[in-house]
C-alpha cells in the first residue's frame, strides 16, 4: 500500500491523510470542489451529536441526501438500508398485484374454496419474488458501483485504510495525546464500528419507495382487462399483459430508466464519497457512467421502448 503524506487540520490541529477531503477527527472540509457548492453535494461540517430518527433519515434521503448520508456515516449500523429493501419489496408486490388483477379466469375462481383470499396470496407471492429479485439486483449494483469507484478514487484501498484491522490513523494516535482542540464531534475516525457498506449503500435505492407504487398505479389504470372462462395458454396471457407495443409498459420503463440512470447514481455518489472520504466529482463521473449503462441495458433496450 502506497504511503500517503499527512496534513494538519486547521480546525482541530490533528494530522490526517493528505488525500482525505474532510478531517476524520472533527469533520472540517480540507479540500474544496466547485461541484460541492451545489445544494445536493454540499458537505456537512456541523458537529454530529445525535443521529436522525428513522423516518427523518428517509425524508432527508429525498430532500437533502448529503445530510442523510453524513448522518448515516456517523452511525452506519443504524442505516435504514435493509428496511428500504424490505419496503421496496412490499411495494413491488403492488406492481405484481396490479398486473395480475387484470386477469380473470372464471373457472379458476369458481374452483377456489376462499376466492376472497386470492389477492392476498398473489400479493405475498409477488412480494417474495420482489424481495429475492431486488436483493440480487441491489447487491449486483453495489458491487459494480464499488468496482467503478475503485478506478476513480481507489475505493477499496481507502476502505482498507479505514477499516482493515486497526487503521493507520488509529495506530498512529492510539498512544499519542490528541490535540487539545479535538473536542469536535463531526469526525468519524475514533468511532469503533464496521463499514457496513452494503447496508449503507442500499439507502441509494430509496427512490423506489415512491416509484414502485407509482408504477403499480399506472399499471392498475392502464392495462387492459383479460376475461377468460377457462385457463388458456400461459403464453397467450403473457403476451396480452406484456404487449411489446403497450404504451403503459413503455411509461413504466421510462420512469425506471430515469430513476436507475440518474437518481440512484446521485445517491450512490454521496454514499461512496462519505464512506471513503473522497472526491465528489470523480465518484460522480464513475457512478453516472455505471448508472446510465445499467439503465440502458436493463430498461431502455426492452421491447416496449424499441418497438419489436
């Protein structure tokens, strides 16, 4: 691992690595980037006293993601990432239910002992499918965003410096008296917690808390109803529901393309920046390259948008 020079923080007086953008002791910004003058990317330099509440974190992830991830980074084990995955799966069940509700097979309904339970059963099945699907998707995206960050800011190396055993900084200051000005609570160095990278990065998928119900509403209103007296070929039902020429599915996929290509990369940028204490601009570029490519392959190349 390459040796990195240290600099002295002008506020607390402690030495930190020269490639850090904020002081790991007091949280003061050490290097400035013009992009951080923009509201969404502005670094928080306040003292951190108490963590935001669960719902406050969710709200700030929408209205002020820099503050949200700044707070989450100070107490990562309380990150709402896994709850966001759970809530997204619950709302994903609404998409499946909205789609399946347009298919009515009379003979199947008549054969059911408790037909009123059919919507609940369908919802549970789609929820379980959504949980597995989104878990795998999010883990894949977190992995590929991390790979991109390795090229832009040496993300893995920075995490190794901070969390690989006892970090260099902690070893250096373990037996040394800290500066008498180290009374600030904005830094993260002296906290004894794991990186919780996956849990923190899953917060970047919070937009789907809104988008999944919106897509479910679009499908519930826009899809045609299919009435069958007896079970027909599953392929025929599938083609009727997922018509490649359907403007309804095209609208859903355009919304998902925008979210996955532009909103998620923005949130992932801030999450990576906060966890690795690195450049906003360099992480932003790599994240948007990944986000746009993923959005193109996952959504823009679908038949509903290409017209075949």
